[in-house]
C-alpha cells in the first residue's frame, strides 16, 4: 500500500477545515439573504454571523467588512483612483506598491499602468521605507492623493513587513494604506484598530475555508472606493450580487478556527525550524531566503544549488510530498520569481517553498527530510557521473 501523501503547501491553499465544510453544508439550502421572509432572515443571520467572525479576526467592526469573491477582487475594488468620502468624490492620482507584492497588487487594479509605482525591497525582503518616503515626498498632491498597497507578509518568503511604519509614512503624506493580509491572517496577530492601516484584504481559502470568498475590512466606512461590481444594493451598495451564503458561512468558520490557531504558532515555528535544519544539513550551499528577517512561523523558501525548481518540485511530488516552486498564482507555471528578483537574487534555479499549518505533524517533517535526503543524494551522484 502506497504511503499517504504529505501536504506542505498551505500558502497556496490550506486544506478545507471540517468546521468550514460543515458550515457550508448546513448553509447550502439557505434562501436569498436579501429576502424579508423568515427563510431570508435566517440566511441573513448566517451572513452577518460570519461578518462578525471575520471582523473579530482583525479586531475590526463587522459593519466595516465587505464580502467579495476573493482577495483578488478585493484588491481590484480597493485599487482605484475613484473614491468617495461620504457623498463627496475623492481622487487618488497614484498607487505605490512593493516590488515583491502579490500580482493582484502589482497590477495596480483600476489604475492606469503609468500611475503605478513600484517601491523596491531590501535583500532581506523588507519594503524599502526610505524609498517609499522619498516617493511620497515627491508625490504631486495637486493631482490627487497617494494610495499605498503592500502585503503584510510575503507569500513566497514569509517575510513580515513593517506595516506600522508604512502606515505612519502614508498618514504623514495624507494618503491611504491598504494591507494585503492574506498570508498573515491566522498566523500573526492583526489589529486594524491599532495601526495606521485603512483597509485589510483577507482570503478564505488561505485560512482553511472555501475558495471563491474573500473580504476587505476597513478601519471606518466613511471613505470607500467606487464599486467594482455594480447592480443591486448588496453589501451596502459596495459589492453587488447575491451573497455566496455557503462560502461565507465556511469563511466565518475558518476565521473562528484561525483565532485558535494563533495560540499554536510556536509549535508551527518549531517544525519550520526542523525543516530549515534538514535543508542546511542535507544540501550544501542551500540558501534560505529572508532568513535574517522576521518571517511567518510556517514558511520556508530555499534553493537547491544547480537544480531547477520544476525538477525539484516534481522529485518531491514523486516522493509523496506536495510543495511549491514559489507562489501558486500563475496557473501552475514555474518561472523566475519576481520576489527573488526584487530581492536582487536574480533568477535562482531551485527556489522551493514549504508552507505548513497547525495540522502538520512531526511525522510529516520526517517524511520531508527523508525525501530531501534522497533527492540530494541522487543529485550529487548524477553530478559526479557527469
């Protein structure tokens, strides 16, 4: 009988939690939450309970949560020049993003390409605060305000960004700060009330909820972007379309579990350290990216010198280990990492990402070590025979 496969790709998507599955199944027959009859009101309670749960994860307010089809839609909604402040129009003339951001931010949303400015990162993977400050100082406020969008934690390296420092710089410049908290949520404590962050972006499936559901959470609801999806008055007019009640129910269940998971990150970190120990012991010359920065407890991005990323990924897959060659946001394509390029590492040959969760067990780490040893030994033998 074949050994059970080991899943070490939580940053791509976390396995669906049983609590989320049960919540979705219970809500599958829900009525339209906009209906005023008893069945509609029951569906509305499901949505509003989940909204409260999502807000609690980031210490926000439920009335400031807008559900979307995912984090990419939330980013596209927020990254627009056209906003309102109450009933008054508000315009942003330029958006500043980190060069190591997720593609949904790098694309600049509804801004024209010439209005998107990328801010570099250090070789440790941190956004260059001095460069951001210079860019904001040079911003022409006669054309509109600055909008800054950066990730809280990098999806490839796990490097945690100085979002409070970013927020202070943006506030000083009279701008708005959007934080992509997709990878950070459930792994580090988030508190929108204690930072200069104006909006957070969240994704259900990174937390163990269903795919196809996300949210933006605002620090307030007076200032909002113009709607991306227009039609009915759902989500207070910010996002039209009948709510995905089962998906939202699963999202809410996943956020409740994420609050519990925050208390177990040290155990996750310990297993990550065992992974790094195996990499450094078994692969001469291996490099762990972002090692000198604070990182998510669950993420390791490393290189196997002289071995292509796709070759190494396939080798692990054949050994029953599921992991990534960088991020999983390009329809399965494996290519040079824009994150490593932004960190000035060039086109590294073997950047592999291992990302784990609270459910990952010691035996899983041992299986990873055994597979890595087998792959490393075979590579040395092949190189010696060449």
